[in-house]
C-alpha cells in the first residue's frame, strides 16, 4: 500500500537576494520522522547550469561541467568542462576552469577506487563522446580510453557497484550526431574503465536512460523510472515510473510496475537516511516533487518542496544531508534536506 504524506511545509525562510538565507520549518513525515529543506545559497559563484556531474569525493562535493546554451560566456559550446568543489555548499572553489575532457553534460559520473570517473558524454558537439576519464584529485584528469565498446550512446545510466563501473541503457540521437537510431536496455561493466564486459544484451526493463544520480541499496543496483528522448523515427518521448533492481546486473526483479510518482525523465535518484529518493525531473514540464521509499514498493511523498521546479539537477548525499543544486531552473541555487528530531 502506498502512503502519501499530507503535512505542509510551513515556511521557506527565503530573504530576497541574499546569498545565504535562513532555514525553513520542518516538513513532517509519518512515524515520527521530520525533514527540513534548508536554503544554503540562492546564488552560488558558478554559473547556472543543468546536467552537471555531482560526486562526493575526498570530503567535498564536486560539480563537473554542465549545459547552459543561453550563457555564451561560461558555455561557449553550450557546455563547459569546469570543475568546482565545496565543503559546505555555500562557498564553491573553481578547481579547474577547463579540464582536458571535452565539455559535456548528462554523462556518467561515479566514484570508484579512490577516483572520480566520467563515463561517456553527450552529443551536443555533433559527435558522440565515447571516452572515459578519471582523476584522483579533481585537478589532474587521465583519459582511460577514447573508445568504449558500448558506444555510440548518450543518456545512459551509470552506477558504481561491486567494485565495478556499470553502464545501463541509453540511446543514440541521430538529429544531433550521426549514428544508427538505437534504444538500449543492455548492461555493461568494467573494473578499470578500459576493458568492458557486456553482462546482458536485453534486460527485462524497457530501453531507457535519462536517470541522474545512482542508487545502490541493500546490496542491489536500482533503476527508478527514466525514459527515452525523441528521435526522427520515434518523435514521441517515453516516460516510466517502474522500479527494478538487481544484485548482479544479469537477473532483474521488478518491484512495482507503476510507482505513485509521475513517470519522468531527467530526474535525480539517491540514497539518503536509509531510503531511496526520487527528486524532480521532467514530464511535459519541470517538476519539484520529492518521494522516498525503504523497499521500492511503498513510496511516500515529502510535500511542500520550497525550491523551484527543475530537471537535470545535481544531487549530492553529503554531511548527513541530501543536497539539491542548480538544474534546469537555470539558477545556481543550493538547498539541503536534513533530518530533524520530531517533537
């Protein structure tokens, strides 16, 4: 049975254009749990963007690249390859203005073996970025390979699990970069980013991608919703709200065919406070709803989200909080969700 939360956020505590703003009142959740969204800053020093990589590494949050075609100064080719980091979400440091990897967004991002990884890329530059990069410090980046065997593809789902990097799903976008039109539901993994193994050619879930973040929960990889981008031959996008998991990438279990949250793509997923979370996304418009589950079957909505609707945001789990940063609202705002003691 799905349980919806009816409590309402009482106040947001925003104060004009001040970069550091006061916290909001708690949002009630059932069984004595309360959460509070706290606005950390409404204008971080980095330019607004969506699709930026979001990794927690070496005690800091790292923001990698991103897309904003309306800002020609910071995104001269629609994307950039900036590397930013922060230890508190308010003060951000530009670590690298132009990393050696080509500007991109909505790539695969993961942390594995004390390194940050960028797996593949997009098709915005009119070609596919079939490369893999890694870094042990965020400053120096090494190209591990320039040609993955699962390319060309974009919008794939990337997870670090079982001491491997995993790539699942994705598609080609012939209207942006030349390639046979394809929608994938295969599963690949690698231990080193260079040598890849196809674990499964056709998973039981429908081809899809556009899932930001990653969920590894209770010893399993999870796929939560997602969808496909429109193409010349398939001009209608597809949206899903089913929930799947696997302990090995080969055998998949469907936990629910239709979760109570709206089917969506370009959303963010995470594990925080012992629960899986689905946040924001796009389906005929930007969203700002937030849902969580401890088993993938029963989902509860956390109501009263104070931040603006968006998709392709950057979400971190860091310092006992769930962080929502920037996205397609095209502002550089930073929020965090914390658990508070119920009265």
